[in-house]
C-alpha cells in the first residue's frame, strides 16, 4: 500500500488542475475543454482503481493508511495536519465518485453539446469531483469541511448553471440560492460539532477524535452527534432540511445524476458512518438519526408518488433512499456496512435512472412531464433496458443490486436495539412500507415513460436515441445496477471489506425470522408494483393530472414543505428583520442623527465667518496677533506680580 | 559693553525729529490718499527717508541698497503694474465690508499701542554702536560682506535660488498662451463688422464735445438728437466720475449768466 | 535722544502698514502696505544691530529686502493675472472662497 500512497494526492489534484485550467483558460479552451474535463476525471478514476486494487491486495488490518502532507494550521492549541485517510470506506467513495463521475462526464459531452458554456460546465464538474474527493479522503473534520463547502459551491454553481438567457433562468437562480442557504444551516452544525470536539478532545483529526469518542460524556457525545446530524441533514436533504433537493433539479440532468443523486447528497451518510464511534457513545443521537431517516424515507416516498415531473420524482426517490441509508447509519455497526452498500448501489442505479431520464428528455425536447411521455420503449430501446435495470434494482427485486443492500437495511431495522423491541417493529415496518411505496412510484415512473398503449406526446416529436457518448455510460451503469449487488453482496463481501473501518457487528436476531422479512418485503413490493402497473400501464393515463385526493395534492406540493418553511422560518425572520430595520432607522439613526444635525448647525454658524474677503481674514490674523500679545503680556505681568509677592 | 558706549549726536537727533514725522505723515498718506499712484509716491518718500535713517544708523550699505532695490526697482515695478492695471473703482475709499473699517482701525491702533508699549517698557542695554563693536575696524560694507559670505553663505545661496524661482514664477504666472489664431488687420475688421449687431461701433468713437463755453476732454459730444454721447468721453474719466455734462444737453440754451462749466455738479463716485 | 525712538518709529510705521492692508481695497495699495510693514521691521533690525553692536541685524535686514523683492515680483504677477481674468484689482472681488 505504501508504495502507491504517493498517488493519493493526485486523486484530488487531477480534477483540481482540470478545473483551474478550464476556469482560468477562458474561451481559449472552449474547443477542447470538455475533453480535458473527461481526461482529468478519468485520470482520477485510474488512480482510484490502482489504489483500490493495491488495497485489496493488502491484509485487512493494514488497509487504513493516513497519508500526511504536512502541517496545515498551527494556531495555539490547535494543530491540524493536512492529510489524507485511505481506508476501505474512503476508497469505496473514491471509486464511486471517480467511476460514476467519469461516466457522467462522458455523457455530458454529448448532453451539453449545444450549450455555449459547455467548458464552464466541465470546469464546475471537475471542481465538484475534486471537492468531493477532498471530503471523503480528509483525515480531519476540518479538511472534510473544506471539501464539504467545496461540493456546496459546485452544487450551487451547477444548479444555477442556466441562470441566464432561459425562460426559467430566474427560477434556476432561486433554486441555487435555496440549496445554498439551506446547506448553510447544515454547515453551522458541522462548525459547531468541530468547535465542541476541539473544546473537549482538543483536536479535529479523525485519528484523535474517533478513538477518544468512547471517553466523552454522553451529553457531549449527544451534542456532537446532533450537530453532525444537522450537517448531514443539510447536505443529504434529510428532514427537516429536505426542501432544496426538489428545486435543485433545475440544474442540467447530468448534475442531478452526479451531485444530487449519486455522490454529494450521500456525503451526510458518509459523515454519519465516519463519525460512528461518536454516535455509538450517544444513543439518543442515534435514535434521532434513525427517526430522521425514517421520516425522510416516508416523506420522499409519498412525495415521489405524486410528482409528474420525471426529475422531481427521481429527486423524491433519492431523498427517500438516502433516508434508508440514514436509518441504517443510526442503527450502529450492524447498519453502517449496509448504509454504505446501499449508497454504492444507489449511486449506480440512481445515476443510471437520472441519465436515462436525461436521455428521455433529450429525445423529447426537454419535456419533463411524464404525462406527456408514454410508449417510448420502442423508440429508446437502450434507455428503456438500462432504466429497466435501474428500476428493478431500486425495487429490490433479487438478484438486482438494490435487493442486496436494501434488504440488508430492512433486516437490520428489524433488529431490536438495547433490548427495545418497539423500535425494531416501528422502524422495520417503516422500512418495509417505504419499500412498497418505492415500488409503486418507480413502477409508475417507468410505465408512464415507457409503457402505455398510446403516446401522449404534445408537439410533432420524433424521439430517438442520443449519440453513443450518451448511451454507453447508460450501459455501464445498467450493468452496475444489475450485477454490482450480486458481486459484492453474496457471502457478505462488502460487509467484510468495510469491517476494518466500521467494526465487526455482532449478529443479533431480528424480531421476525429473516425469510419472513424477505418474503413480506417482496410481496409488498410486488403488490405496489402491480398496483402501479395496473393504474399506469393497463389503464389510460390522463394527460392532465386529475385533482386527486387530499394526500395527492399535498404530495404534489411536497407535503407543504415550502409553506412550512415559509411560515416557521422565513416569516418570523422577516418580522425580526423588519423590527431591526425599524429600530435601526427610527431609534439608532434618529438618535445619531442629532450629532450630524449639531455639526451642521455649528457649520452653518461658523460658515458665516468665511466671508471670502481676504481683508476679513487679514483682520482676523492681526486681531489674533494682538490678542496673543496681550495675553503674553498679561502672563508676564502676572508672573512678575506673583514673583514680587513672594 | 564697550566703555565708549553709544553717543547719539545732536545732528542725528535733529535729523530724526525732522525725518520721522514726515515719514509717519507719508505713511498715513498710504492710508488716506485716494489714488494708488499717490500712495506709491508716499511710499517712495517713506523709503527714501528710511534710507537716510539707515545711513544715520551706521548702515550705509543698507541705505544704498534700500534706495536701489526699493525705490529703484520695487517701487518702479509697482508703478508699472499700476499703469498696466489702470484706473479702477477699487481706488475708492468707501468701505464695502461691514465693520471692517472700525475693526481695521482698532487693530491698527492696538498694534501700535502694544508694540509701542513693549518698546517703551522694555529695558534695553546701553547702546553699543557698531564702530566700537567691530573688532577688525573695517568699514561697514566689508564687515557686512564678511558676515554675509561667512556665517550666512548658505542662506545667501538659498536666497539666490529663491530669487531665480520667483523670476521664473512671475514669468509663468503672467505668460499668456495664445488660444486663438493671430489677429491681423483683416480679421480685426471682419470681427468688428460681425459684431455690429451687438452694438459695437464700426467707426471710431466720437470725440468729446467742443463748445463755446467749454472745450475739454471731460464734456461729452451731443448727438443729432440733442442727447449726450457718453462714449465720446475717455473711459478713465468716466470711471473716475470726472466727466461734466455738455452745456447744451437736451436744451437749446441754458441761462447765459450761469457759468455752466463750473457749476455743473460732478458726478458722484460710482462703481463700474 | 534715546535710540529706542527708532524702534518706536518702526512700530508706528508697522501699525500703519497693517492698517493699510486691512482697509484698502486696491490690491496694489494693499501690497504697498505689506512693503511698509517689511520696511518697518528692517528699521527695527538696523536699530537693534546698532544697539547691540552686532552686524547680524543688518544681514537679516538685507535678507528681508531680497525676500521682499522676490515676493513683490510674484505678488505683482498674481495681481496682473487676476486683473486679466476678472478685470479688477480689488481684493474684495476675489471672494470665491466664501463659505
């Protein structure tokens, strides 16, 4: 491992250089810039695979390596080393980010073909890859924070990428700002967590903090855990900071695939798993994590059932799937491996689904309303098959990859924690119900797009497959969606792989026998899928959305998340701001206004002295001389008088 | 203190008491005469008297320099500028700034009192005199030169630079850059014709009136309509208010007994 | 006669010069007042030189004359320039700095 560790900084270096060249090179790089972006990402992927294979060839206990790059900051009691931590967890992310990232880069070359700002797009993509790799490779919370903010910036830039010249430019810019601001709320959590850690442990490096987590008082651990959870909620669009993800679909579709499905939004899960020892020291925080995961899981699933916009439906699905991962991350060592496993498989199949959605939109002239699709399977066979693989994977049909990871999470959810069977029942049921709803909305999405007896296209549309640059990445991701779970899941390969990082999980029995859980899940999933098939493939899909039940209408409006934010946060903030403004204007400004008034009054008085007549000034001077002479004379007289008195 | 001390001769005393009051009178002339030229002449008198006093006070070199530099150069410069600027309403002694006259007089009087008081109350050492105090016993210009080119040579050089700078500065200040094309006789004529509509006369201005009772520069000519033509009187006289009305202005003939020229009221001073 | 009579004369001339500066409106006459003040100080210098038996006083008077000459040159140039642009030699007409 140590012979190739020197390559690790290049993982970040290649895309960073790519971004720098593209951003600083300006229009001169327009012609070949996109290929430079692909190359930078591809080079990082190659380095990632070299490191991965070397790591596989190393004994399990030697796989975690800290590669120090020297001291970064040294301020008083705080010394932070600039270093990278390579271990199975970060390597998993590196491979996911670079491999999927490179596929999406290639896809984007074709997808963004007609965009005048394609070079800038690739610069941002490279910047994102560099920041994401910094995030996962960091060996301290501080460096992780750098990557954390870096992906936030890249996300902001890419959501608002089309912020000029389009009819929706304004909405896009607003969506970007919304994502940025809501992420800030989460970032406060991370900063606070770092501050608490520094105050109690005296360091923010993983190597110091994580082993010391067991020694923290439960209150401290809970505080840190909840702060970290807040950060994770912001970045991963978990309840209550979930509102930005749906709007983030304003960005180009490859961005949605890479950032808002496969990688960045899972950073919160990474943070939770990485901080596992801290959470384990704080059972309350763990419970909150699980609750947040469960709530988001159902929230996203319910929203997903009602959305007609293909990207928003997928975004809701992403939120829901990350809810699964969060739930697993809150279950302790038993859940970590499955959280990351699901993250990995989800990265593949969700990226595939998003890219497939992009291909559909590309074919349909940027139409996103699924009620205007239908019957596309004949025209887009490759997209149909690859999205079909992703669909089966997310449903959790064996042997597709989603089955291996999601089933693991459901089983883990049924394991009682601390001997409290109610938790197992509640969260296990939520997970299973979520799987059923997932099956419903994904089947709905799939058949509304590809199935149906007659197309519901609007204009004179001629759907066709895109260039090979677009469908080859789809094929790769489709293969991954189909087989990745089988390869890594059978015999617990992936769980073993992560064991050096997350620790060995003692086997506990779920409250129900495992075959029963699997069977029940499958039955419910098939029921959900069959219901959706009947409603959207067998029956005709109306082109205008029916009014629907109360729940449907609520779900279409994201369960009133924006209204809730507006009422609970924005309006009070406006009220405070207005109060402060009024106070500032009427109290502070008025108060201080007296001073300039006095000054200007004095000015007006003394202005009259400035007659402009040079003779007046001369008179003033001469008078002054006279006065000084008189005073001097008086002083001398008085001095002499006093001297005489003595 | 040299034992010899300073003896002020009776001749010097007489000289002082003759010259000093005249100087003060001439200086007061600066304050009270109306014409700037008269003021300049008053000042010349003060300065020459000052030169006499210098010579009386064992400073013959300074006395000569005073005559040469001040009366010879500086005052001539003043006169030149006076001619250049010409006659002006600012010669008037009317005060325009409210209170300035009283303030000025008060301050001037106060200055005189304070300075005089200080001089009167100060205890001066017995006078030393220069002849006794000069160890080398050389005459005044040489002794002055020794000090000037000895102790004060640097200041001397600096003053030289100052003079050159002042000369250049005056050149720069008074230099006028030509902004318009050069005028020749043709262009001047054309400009006058063009300006006809603005009331500029194409012909020479009418000459002053010539009358049986008076024939002078200060009486305006009468136009065909019997009205006076102000332009016919020199501008300087008009500004000074020294023009007299034409004897027959507006009327065929006034009372023959009245001495029109002398009785004509002078125009009041007016600002132009 | 006391030698201080000369100094008193100088003081009186100085005061008259100052009053001239304050009261006259013609810039050239004002300038003459300044010259009178300078001359008055020169008289005092010369007198003190004689009083103390030290030629430095005369040297200073000499320097004052030179500086005054330079000042006159520049000052008159300024007056001429102002007269050209404003057609007036009155110090009261130059009051652009009125507050």
